[in-house]
C-alpha cells in the first residue's frame, strides 16, 4: 500500500508539472502572436516558420515563437528568411547546450545591426561555438580573412545565418535523441 501511494503521489506531481508547463507555453505563444501582430508580421507564416524550425527537435514551439518576435523586431521577414534564421538558432542552441532564447538574442543583435560583429562571435565562442570557423568554411576563406571581413562589417545577417545553419542546423534534430532532449519534448 505504501508503494502504491508513493507511486500515485509521483504521478500527481508529474501531472501537475505538465499542466503548469502547458499553461506557461500557451501563454508564451499567445504573447508571441500578439507581438507578431503588433510588429506587422504575418502571424500564420511566422508560426509555420516556428513549427518547421522546432519540429523533431528538443525545443518547444513557445521558444521558437519568442525568438521569432526578437528576430521580427530586428527586421527578419516572415517566411523563408524567418524559417532559416530559426533553424540556425535551434542548431546553435543545441550544439552549445543553450536555450533558443539565449542564442536567439545573439542572432537578433546581428539582425538588428545588419552585420555580424566581433562581440557576437565572442558570445558564441563563450558558448563553445566557433562561428568564425563556420563562416570561414561556408565562405571558402581562412579564419583570418573572415576576422578581417567581420572587423570591416562585410558579413551581413543573411550570410551569418546561412553559415550557422549549414554548419549547425542539423544538430537540433540530433539533440532530440539525447535523454535531456527527449524529456524536453
């Protein structure tokens, strides 16, 4: 009887956490959709981008929607540009064991400035991501050449995002196979 009671208590606790987590996610999605409208973004297209970016990953739709508001406010358009940027964020977040929101804030800075800077590359390096090497491989240049291009403001957001997606984009799907990723899902 004691064992059954303990198991039932654990079940009730897990159900309570799931319910509160679900409510929190729903509220975040509602808030994000409000922001999409306020920013003049296509709500349906942006939500489709969010879904495509996190489908099959350990990241939730609410996290993608939160990042989409940041990117939208920074000038990333709904549609393919948003989908690609969100997939890039998800891949980098998975590889760096960071949240989508954390990595999304870095990407939003790059998008708002229109170009990647040394500060953003350093922030990614601090998270274990060698974005300079990823850019070098994507552009077919040396790391030194990329560093010079960054200092001159010659790498725009679209190139930065595409390089991150090419290098780390598939990592988000792979992270779903980990225990922590499966639990997040």
